[in-house]
C-alpha cells in the first residue's frame, strides 16, 4: 500500500501544482509529502516533478506517469467499493453557484451528511467555471448552457425563467406587448464569465427560440447585481423564477411577454472528463438529482 500512497500524493501534487496544498488536501504533514515523492522518484528512476520556489509542474515523464496513476487509483477505489460494498468516505470538495446553493442545496446538506457519515464536505461558492483539477475541486453545480467540452455534465434540473422589469421602469418605457416593441426598451446586460460578452435575451415563438439584443446602459457580472439592477428600474432581465418569486409577489418586479418566455435554464453537475467517477462524486450527484427532482 506504500506505493499507492506515493501515487495518491503524486497525483494530488500534479493536480494542485503545490506540495503544501496537496498536503492540506490529504491531511498529512508537508514533510511526509516531500519524503514520499523523493521515494517515488527514486523507485521509478525518473524525475517526475519540477520544483521552483513558486510553482510545481510535471516533467515529460511525470505527465505520462500521472495519467496512468490517475486511472489506476480510480480503478482501485471503484473496485474496493464494489467488492467490499464499503460506504463512500473521505473529503469531497464541491463548488456551488451561490443562489442555487442557498435556495436548493445548503438547507438540505445535513440530510446528505446523515446518509453518508464518512464523507466530509468542503463547499465553495462561485459563479465562474472553476478549473476543477488545478483548484482541487471534485465537482461543481452550475446553471446555464455549458460551453466547456472538457467536463462531463449531468443535468439535474431545468428551471423556469421569466422576463421581468420593475414597475418604475415600465411606467417610464411602457409595457412591451410584442417582440417588436423591444426595440424601444433597455436590458440589463449580464456579462458571461465564460465568454466575456453580454448574454443575449431569448424568447419562445411557437416551437422556436429567437434572440433579441436590446440596448443597455449598464452591464453586470454577478447574479445578485443583475437582479438588483432590474429592481432599481434599469431595464429588462431574464431570471429563473424561483430567484424572484417574492419580488413578483410583492409587485417589485412584473413579468412581461408571458406568451414568449425564455428557454428553461439547465442545472448541471460537472466533473473532469479524464477521471473515473469516484463513489463520493457519484452519490453526491445522485443526491443532487433527487434534491432537484420535479424542479422544472
């Protein structure tokens, strides 16, 4: 098992580009990590990692060894769980989109930990598509159409979206009755972290979705700012309904063009393509799917 421990340490260093971060993730002393890597390199007869004071990177030999080790360790974990029927255990690092986490996930996380008492969670919050491997994250939960083909995605929900504006905005600019009326209106631009460009508004017309790019006097990069700008009367926005249900009930926002709604927003769990799905990620994604079941 010493060889497998060396491999686990090596794989974590390769993914985190850091001896210290790998030691923290694996909860072992930094000195032990250094010793195991020296022993591993001596045993395989090759230098696997290039170290500087600020960075750690794989050598050519290390790159080839990393891919083999990652597959072998995933197979070992899967085999042990299959034959021993052992419950999943260990640290699970997840990153959740903020409003999804607050509304759907965090209130029920205690139930997940009760189901899997040997799993410990490290939860981060973000809207951007993090580098899962480099940042040591096992999986992420994100909303929206996915652009990164290097990740495997499992869709767990499809959220109703609505087009809304504040009463003060509609009093100034009028209520659009048709898509042609939108030429006289403003949008709050939401700038995608993936593309760096504003997201175009889309509307259902019959069985098709059509896009409309509106004038905008403000652009934002966060979901909370997007909602806040609409509440402040700065323009039309398209938002998952769950996020603004209370504002609609209080007449702080009003739905417009209800006959031409935006496309539903998919919600997906993502994890790296090159990794075999670990038992921890598998049960967490299954739990999320059950948590979102019926959310359409």
